[in-house]
C-alpha cells in the first residue's frame, strides 16, 4: 500500500510501541529514577550530574545509562551526551527534559543502542558546525548500532549555514553513516540539515572503500533538508521503509531520495526502498544516478516498491548512466508519480549495455509535466556513435494519464541514428481529454506495445 500522508503514528501509538519492548521499559525506568523530572514545576531545575550512577556504569553494574547522569546543560549538552555514548553502557537514553539537547557534532560507537525519548529534540548548537563535513550524528566503521526515537527529532539550522558566517557546504548531514555494519535507524525525524537528512556512504580504509552493510532505516521523516532527504552513495544490503522525504531545498539535486555512487568502487547492491513517500521537494522525487559506476563495478541491484512521488518540483523518477554502463537491474514496482512539475520519467544515458536494465512494473503516472516543455517521458541517448545496444528500458503493466494532447515520449539522439531502440514491454496511455497523439519516435521502439485509451 502506498503511503499517502506526511504524518507519523500518533503519540499514543508510539508510547504503546515503546512500552511493549522489555529493553525500552527498563530504559524508561532508569530514565525515571535517575534525574529530576522535566515535569517538575520549576523547569530551570535541570537534571544534575549523578556521579553514583556514572560509577555504576563504569563498574559494569548496569548496561543502561541515562545521558542526563553526566549533567544536562541546555546551552551545550555535548559533553554529557558524548560521555554517555563513550561509557560502557550498551543502551543510552536521551531523556525528555522539556528543553532541547543543544549539541556540537556527536560521534557514535559500536555496540550501542541510543534511545531518544518521545518529545526529545537533539538540536545543532547555534554558532557551531563550521566544518564543511560537520554532521550532527555520525558513525564511521562501527557495528551493531541502533538509533531509535519515535516522537523525537534531530534538528539542525539550515538557514544559518546558508549565511555568510559559514563556508558553503552540502555535507552538514543530520545523520551520516560511513562504512557501518548492522545499523538500525527508526522512528526519528531528521530536519533542517545543511546536507542530507540521512547519508549512507563508504569508509576508506587501507585504500579500500567499504560500503555500509546491513543497514535498516524505517519509520523516519526527513524534512526541509538542504540537499536530499536520504542520499545513498555506497550500500550492500540496505532497507529503507515507511519513510517520508519532504521539503528538500537549497542545493542540487534537492531530491527526496538520491541513490548516487561517487566512485566505481562504491556498491549499490540489494538496496530496497518500500512504502515511502517523497513529497514537495524542490528537485526530483526519486533518483537512481549510476554515472560513476562501470562494468567493473559490483552488479547493481535496486528495488523501489510501493512508493509515492507527489508534488515534486523536478521530475518524478530519474535514472542516469555514465560513460560505461554498469551491470545489473534497477526496478520500480508499484510506484506512483503524481503532480510532477517536470517529466514523470527522465532517463539520461551516456552508455548502454545488454547487461543492465531499468524496469518499471505496474507503475502509474498522473498529472505530470505541466511545467515542462520536453514532455511526460523524456530520454537522452548516448552521444557516442558506436554502442552495441541503445536503451535498456522495460515497461510491464504501466499506465500514464495525460491531461492534454501531446506526444507522451520524447527521445533525444544527438547522433541522429535510425536503428531500433531497446525500449520494450507494454504501456497504456490514457488521454483524459483531447485527441490521441502518437510520438514519432515509436517507429524506433518496435518491442514497446502501447495501448491508447480515452476514459
């Protein structure tokens, strides 16, 4: 089922979900007894340092710690939170104090569960994050980490970073993962970053680029970030589900989701994106841009399923291939694109290969390209004259709804070749009004069967 709203579960639903987990229940107990309640009538009485509790953690008497035990300072809580993370505790709770946890960059370690209570705002400290790559939360080459925060938010200060006091950068991410393994991120909102809400990339060690492996991102919202909601640069076995990616604006590509390796040694393998909403972004809804991969790269495997791209200012779905096409498959299954101001589908190729295909299965486009002269589906072919095959697109059971009479497909071939194109399958085009117009380029796509329908 396609997700069609920008809100997460109700607060009561979140609390019930927390309460049914034994680990969370014990963590809440530690939270409740370890510091002065934020519900006390005098909010300035913030939690104070609890040396006795810290000693119990250091001595191994408890593996669940409350970050407020290290003292809570609403102006700068960096030392308290980082000290708690660096402790021997396997689980660290960030309690709701009634005020934001203003911090400088925080680094995560292996074998850690970080729990943010409902209502917590982990905020970027004003005047900090001057480094071009300063992320609020970052994890590099760590293993076995869970970051959970149903009803909590990780919030930065995007507007500040666009000012003259900061060097221009697109890498001040809310959460940055570099070459991590077995990491789970759930329930959080990542907002107003100076880069991506969540960045998933590689870590270079001894000359090798190590992708993120075994990462799960679920039930998250990435809102009003600068560059992307989520960027995936290098991942092997990544699952993104039930996420909302909205309001991206500031620096290109400005998409909801961008799967875009930076190096031919990066991996985009077994990447699954399900039941996600990409809405109201300044750029495209969903991008798979493989321009840096080659036929020497690990084969690509991407499945984007049961997703909705709605009301994005750019194109709905976008794919790109570079100078040398990779091997593998990118599949969009049961994906719906609505209210795309530019093309519903954009494919840009510099090369093609019989070992690489982009497939659209039971996808639907409606109310698209109303501010785009190049048409609903736009494709560019390789500029080089000698290529073994041109294309690599397949449509299975897809439907395109048009509001006006125009050719639905535009293919630009700068070499002005006349041979057949490898665009195949079956597509239904519904002209909701006006006369049916068949694109002349269909003469070069004999394997593509198009049915024209009027409602």
